[in-house]
C-alpha cells in the first residue's frame, strides 16, 4: 500500500470512521489505528442533527441511518414541577433543510454502518488493538509508533488525524493547548426499557430543576425495540460505587417519575464533563477532529455532530492537498471549525446547562417565558431552531475564508 498519500487516522469512533469513509470514496488510502479491541457500545452520543443528515445523505448513508434510527419531529422543554414549558416542532425547519428533524441513533451503530461500508475499499484498513504511542513528523510525512498485540509497530503516512477523543495522544503530540474547564459535577446516565412515552414525553426532553435537573431521551437500543436514557447530575467527588448503588439509583429515577415497583436499569454510566477547545487544530502534518479538538457537555446533542462536521470538512481538504493544492487549506479547516466550536458549540452547550440548572426562581421563570414567546412566534422560532439544530453554525463555518 502507498505511504506517500496515505492518511493515518487515530481512533475508530464515529468521527474516525466518517473521515475514513469520505477519504476512501475519494480514492485516498487510509488506515485507522484503534487502541481498543472493539467498538464500544455503552451509552454515548445518540442525536443526529439536520445538517449531519444532509452530509451523510450526500454520500448515500442517511437512508440506512433512517432505517435504524428514531425520527424526532419535536422536543420538549419541561420543568419537574410545572410540566411542559415548550414543545418545539422541528418541522418549522422544512424551509431550510431536507431533514427537518433529529434522528436518534447511537454512535456505535454509526460506526458499524461505516465500518461495513469500508470493507468495500481495499486501500482502507481498520486495525484494532493498535494504540498510538508516539508520533514524529518531517517534511515528507509522519511516523507513528503503535502498541499492537504482537509488539510495537511503525506506520508511515502523509498526514495523521487525531480522532482519538478528549485524551487524544495525537493532540498531546502537537504544539497546542486544550483550553477550557471541567465541571465540578459528573453526568450519570441510566438506561431503562420503561416506556416514558405513554405519559406524553417526547423522544427528547430537557427537564429543568434547581436541585436536580435531568434529561430524557429514547434511542433504539441493542434490540432496536427502544431504550430510554435518563441523565442526572452527580457529585464529582462521590465514589462511583455509591452513585451506582441500587437504592440510590431507584430513588433518583422514582423522584423524577414515580412508578410502582423498581425500574429495570439496564446500563449505568458516569462521565466527567468538560468544555474545552484546542488552541489549534493543525500542527504541520498533524491534525485533530472531534473530541480530540473540542469537548463539551452533551446537553443539546451537539458534540458528536460537531465532530462529524469536522470530518466532512477535513476530508475535502485532505483530498485537495494530496492532489497538489496548498497546505494552507488546513489552516482554513482550523479557522472554519475552531471558530464555530468557540462561537457556537461552547456557547450553546454552556447555555443549555446553565438554563436547565437555573437556581434563581425569577431568572428561571423569565427563561420559561422567553421559551414560550419563541415557540408562539414563527419569526422567532425559525432562527432559534436554526441555531439549536446546528444549521446556523454550519453556514457560519462555510462563510469563513
């Protein structure tokens, strides 16, 4: 296989697979290097926004996603005591997108779909249990040393893209900083088969409360029959064993929605939550995308989508540079994607969390009244939904030259 034009990709997550498939379709040889032995199927991102569906539709993947995912035509903002504050109809976006809805589909299933598609491209390989250890670059390419089951190996390519998450080994090899902060609380994600839909909940719900906010989503689940995820804040200093203790878990979910008997909790996950953006997305022949470039709290379902947008943007530029265009295109990638990460991703997700946990009752009611006013006025509703559905951010990125 050619090394001169090969792109090495660290990380076999949705961003890495999306980048690889876009490159493979363009005839660019690539290699995915993944440290784990499998694609993790624990509850992680599961929301796909309209611009992301448009991008995948251009490469023929959206129909398969639609077959496996849940179409979300509206989402609700609720208060734990008052109930529904606003029910936002995403169909208002039909004038702006072919896909005026969200799709609920877990990130590991996106990986499976793309992995299977990549099998049709002989010049693209996916190597599991190949953990990136150290990186070096020179004027002709990059050299990557990995730890594999049969010992250390060395790979050579034209460029290396870190799609290897918030603790990215690639980013740590670059002359960049990862600026931002870590929240003083973690997010507890509980999954259950219990059907909240029978009580009027939408497939996506944000439920505000000054003491214990929560968020509720429905995803297809392992058996495609449906799984509800409930997200709560959790003490960052508490022992995970205590947080996962059955009686405390039951108390949390029962406090949100009381039922007779216990909930069947299928999964329990605890995540640290950060808001950070890399100071640059490019250092010579090293680039980053997805969580390696930016991380944020998951309220609003934006993080994975932003990473997927990075992958589509970067694939185009990698192809053009390998075809002889100036590497200045990588600086354009940095300007376009880092700008919107700072202006939109960080601002919106921080705002989402601040609003849902608002402790001042006057400020909280003012926010509720603002949501009601937006929902009642299409002139306000359309630009609001364009922002939270990520359409505005994509257009802003594309306007940067």
